[in-house]
């Protein structure tokens, strides 16, 4: 299969947001959190993107950047980028459309506190089991609270 | 020391069995520790054998800083080892935290979790240095009679965390 052209991707993602060719074989769609499931469904059905490389998440200080990197037999990386507000970081899950995305969503939920609504098991995966709830260490404004116990071995405990 | 005790002590010093525990290292120390077991360095001439289970081992080699997730598991592994037991913390991370010092997911030092007898510096330490460390650890076990134990016959107590160690990770 030959690589995807920017025009093909833009036609498939028509009405969802701007499409740009960020690098040789990387094409990025910037969309809104509400349309991410539509964009992913279109990528799956029309662009044959059956493989999620990863979901990258970053805290840029103002918002959370979430980028779904997808690829398929055409070997073109199709990225779907969304921005989430800091005060309400919530987005609907895509783990039912693309099951391998579920584990990335758990990881992002663990480290950045982004809620993926509809995820079947948004449990702890990276941090230790006794890590306090509501602390997200990869947020830029996170500071350890000296009065809290962050895991390890407690005094006197065996 | 009675003859039987001396005999047991002699036998122990002739064949220290080690077990390697990765407590969150970057794997470089593990590679060097595995390289130590290869015929090139031939540690079996010192009777050093690597055992898969901590229940068979005399010396626990800890590679790396202790992550918060591994801390209780490391404590469990340590407690499964029979007395007398010795702990070697390996690498710059085991000795001081290394590049991971102060991060949110590591505890402040290895001896907060288990008592450490010997630190081997280096990033990673060469196999010769690991052999040197194990042999020096034997010297420290020669000084103490295993039958008497180092804490007066009983189990070695795990040190309580010192007040100075009650620091939280700093960004």
C-alpha cells in the first residue's frame, strides 16, 4: 500500500478540523474533544488506520495536549490532536473502537489525571498501589505534599 | 566459638550464594552483574553462585534506586533470606540515588527499606568491582560470628527511618 496523501486524509476528515502535513509521512488533524470519536472512526474505516502507535499526552502549562498516533498498512502516521482544558480534563474513551488504546488511556489517567469517560477499567497502572488519590505527578503544577505518604515502606510496618 | 560454629562459618565464607534483585535500575547494573557470572570473570573460583531464589542466598545484591512500587517487594525478598544475610547496594543509584534522586517515584535511599552492608559505586560498576565488593562483604561477614548474629542472636532489625530521612520528594 502506498503512503497516504494529505488530500486523501483531508477528504476523510472533512469538517472535523484543519489537516496539515507536519513531516514526511506524518499528517495531523487538529480537532475538538467532542469530535475525537468521529475522527477515529473515520480513520479506522476510510484510512485503514488499524494500529494505534501510542497516545501521547503533555501538559503545556495551559492545557493538556492529547495526540492519538495511528498507522496502518500504508505506513503513514495519522495523528489526531486535541486540547483539553485544565479545569475539566475529560474526554470520551476510544477503547471500544480501538481496544489497544485502553492501556494508554489508563496510563494517561494515572499520571496526568485525564478522565476517559466510558473506559471499562480506569484503574491504577503505573504508580504504586499506595499512591494517594488525586495526585498526578506529571502535571506541571504538581508539588509533593509533605503531609502525605507517597508509598514505599512506612515506619514500623513490616 | 565452638568447632562446629567455626566449621559452619568457614563453609559459608567459602561459598557465598548471591541473588540479584532489580529494584528499579536502568538494567546496566544487571547486565554487569550477569557479565560477572560469565566464564571470563569466573566467580565460581570464589565459590560465588547466583541463585534464583532469595531463600537460598546469603548475599542480596540490589541494583538501582528503590522505586516506591518495589520497596515492599524488596522488603519481602530480604525477609525471605535466611540468617546470616548481607546486602550489597550496587551502582551509583543504589549508593546515592544517582540520576533518580529526588524524583517522585523513588524512596530516598536503599537503607530506608533494608539495611545495607556494602555499597559498590560506579555507573555501572565493572564486574571486577562487583567481585571485589562481594569478597569485601565476606571479610565483613568473617568479623561477625554467624551463630551469634550481629544484633545479639535475634533477627537483624530493619532500621527505623531516621527523622532526617523523612523528606518527601522535591521537585
